[in-house]
């Protein structure tokens, strides 16, 4: 049986469960968060071919104490034992376990190597934090079953299945009303309990920052491609534009920009024509420049 937050709070008050020091903000819908202390036991596995509990292997591990202002870096694949700031005592008829904040295994997650599912993520993979910078996955738990879950649906139609204890950074209506823009950490269960205030959605989730992917050579300059997708001619390497700054940016990216004589606001990009395939009836555009030469196939208005 999984204890509810009310039962955990009652057991704490009765003394059946002891947590020292205890902070009420750590109590979750069906668990209590714990914090990592500054003591870690690091393993030196290279000193022994295997661990034998029947023998004294005193130099197998080393106790490390980290200063308050010094980071402790855990590299991918490393295993250490860490002490918690809290000391916990449970009665004989209760057990506890450490759990993650689970998402559905088919949840798509952007990584520096492209999209992966939650079930495919491994320690050492690089995902992105809330500011868009790469962050290392330190550990991944086995699949968790039998957990209470919700489907979270955002205003843009995106949906994700998450368990009741998954944590979110949201801005509540009371903070938006005050103009504070203060974001708070809440669980899925807490969002479900406070989903609306009157007729208004209570929780807003801030957008993540722009993703910083590693630099790479691309077949078409991203800015030029965006201009063509927004104001381009589907069957030609042409754009319709009345903004000199946009034309200057296209030229700065290394593309020749030529005004069409019969159409004053239409510009040819790259100076080449287009050909049409009679069998597939798809248009082929060739953007040519001093540093880029490629072909992009267009069908039914979508880039393939």
C-alpha cells in the first residue's frame, strides 16, 4: 500500500515516522523528497576483480566530504553512495524506496543527437535544460509500473502522460495577477487539484529557452530557408519581399539576390531556375551560392 500525504503527515505527527530535519515543503502527494548531503562514498573498482563481502576491502571505497561551495561532479557511468541530509526512522511494518518522477516510455525528448523516447534515454545522453543548454543524463531508472498517472494537455494541443509525482515549474494565477511572474515547483497531483481558478486556467508553464545544438554544416542557411518558406514561390527559387533588411540578411548569408524586372517586389535567390519532374510532378529548387549548393524537393507545399 502506498501512503497518501495525509497519512504520512499523520504518522509524522504521531511519531511513527521520524525525519530530522523535516521541512513540510518536501511532502509530496504520496512520498517525501529527501536532499543530498555533502558526504559521498566513491568506489575504486579497479583495485579488486570483484566485491567479496566475506573479506575486508578497506580501500575499495573512499569517503569524500564536499565543501558547501564546491561542486561534486558525477560522470556518466559512475556509481557512488551519497548520504541524505535527512535522517529517517520507520516502524517495522513500513518500508520506503527512492523513486524518480516518471514519464510515459513513449514520451519524445529532444537530445543533441535528435529525438529519443523516454524509454531509450541512457546515462550519458545529452538532453536540454530549461534554458536550452545541453545537460547530461546522470541515471535512468527501470520502467515503473502501477503508478497513478495523468495526461497533461497544453494550450497548443501537446499532450504528455506523467505520473502524479512528476514536478513542474509553473506560474499560478495569483502570482500573475500581482505581476510577480514567480514560478513555483508543483507536482502533477497538485496541478490536478488546483487546475482552475474560476473559469481561468491556474497554471502556466514557462517556455524553455532556444535550444543550443552543436554547430554543423547545413545544406541551406536556416534564415534563408525561413524567408523562402514564409514568402517564397513554391515552384521557384524566388521570394516576395518589401523589406530591405531581410534582403540584406539573405545576401549576407552568401546568396545572390536579383530583382525581377516585371515584378518589382519579387527577387530571385541564387540566380538559378527550376525544373519540374514530369513523373513525380514535384518541383526542384537549386539555391547556389559561393559556399552552399544543394537541391531541395518540394511536394504538396511541404519540404521533404
